[in-house]
């Protein structure tokens, strides 16, 4: 589903964030991206979302070269990708329901579709009873589940999560991981950048390790362990 070929990313300030990265991810995979701060994990995520363009190399997503893609096609790409952030990024003036509905509205979904889908995803993430609540009246774990609901409501083929458990306690983190596993079992590919070594070690999923902008390890049923 994702093919990254010899991608190098040099930011305008001269920082080389990725060097000659080649990576293939199949549909339905669950992939942990690990590596120290500055290794290039976020940059890789941004390239897939086309928030940044590579300096060299190609990226194929669902058969389409997203480097050469026209800007007017970018919204269609992003609709296929659900993003989950460490800091949730919910709209504080909107309720839980409205936050999730908004993600559908911007894609041009009909009111009927919204009325059908939003309660369904809120139930799926266990927030059916909190639809009318504003984000700052929710716990961190609940806010993160709203973020996940918003990410899956468009039925994306890929979920990308950047340090999603970074602001959660251990128990809540595990609840989030169970939710990700559930979403993954339904066929959605998941790429999760994380420092949560205990989660990575327990889940026994594919681990891609970056260090200094290069892939230094890629293992099925991998473990965390930083490279020396
Ligand atoms: P990670 O997510 O693994 O911490 P990043 O992809 O954020 O790594 O960063 C990789 C390198 O690129 C770091 O040296 C970082 O300082 C640099 N970097 C990231 N974003 C930018 C940017 N927008 N402009 C310049 N340098 C950046
Ligand atoms: P229902 O069968 O009542 O629709 P589900 O729990 O099967 O309830 O799913 C609820 C909604 O969550 C679905 O309508 C779908 O939009 C969304 N959903 C469920 N799983 C996924 C998934 N893996 N990826 C994306 N969206 C999903």
C-alpha cells in the first residue's frame, strides 16, 4: 500500500532529516516507528500526509505517486489517512459530537451520513454517552479517544499516530492500544511513532527503527531497544 523509494528530506535550513529511506508497508500492517528524538519519525509521517515534500525519492500511496500529485488532489489523499496526535488537537468550542462531525463535514458528507456515522464511531471508541460534552471536561484518555474517533470516521485506509500515548498514563495507554488493535483487525493499516518501549515490546508487531534519518532496523514481531 505504501512504497517509499530512496527518500531524502533536507529542510530549508539544511538539516538532513531523512537519508535514502526505502520502506514498503502492506495493507493491514501494524507498524511501530521507533528511534531517538530527531531520528526522522515525524518527518516520515509528514511526507506520507504530504505536509512536506521529499528532496529526493518517490512515495507511492495506494498506487499513486504522492510526490507528483497536484495540490488539488491532496485533500483526497488526506481523506484516506486518519491522524492521531500526542496533544489531541480537538476544537475546544465544539462538543465531542461536533468535533467528529466536523471531520466529516469538511469532506462534504451529507447530514444523513453524519447522523449515521458519528454515533457509530463514538460507540466504537466507548464515548457514546459523552457526545454532548466539551473536550476540556474529558480526561486525557477520553480526549485521545475523540481524536481516534475523528481519525476513523472517514473510514481511512491508514491511521498515523505520532506519540499518541505521550500524554496518557499507562492504563489509559493500554486502552488506546486495544482500540488501535481493534481498528487494525478491521483492516486499517496503522503506523505509530512512539517512545513507549513497554507497549512496543508487548505488542510484537513490525518495528521500523530510525536513527539519524536512516532505517537501521526493520523486524516483524520486533522489539524496541535503541541502537547503540
Ligand atoms: P523525530 O520525529 O524522530 O523526533 P523529526 O522528523 O521531528 O524527528 O526531526 C528530524 C530532524 O529534522 C531533526 O534534526 C529536526 O530538528 C529536524 N526538523 C524537523 N522538522 C524540521 C523543520 N520543519 N525545519 C527544519 N528542521 C526540522
Ligand atoms: P456499526 O456496525 O454499527 O456501524 P461498528 O462498530 O462496526 O458499528 O463501526 C462503527 C463505525 O466506525 C463504522 O461506521 C465505521 O465508519 C467506523 N469504523 C469502524 N472500524 C473502522 C476501521 N477499522 N477503520 C475506519 N473506520 C472504522
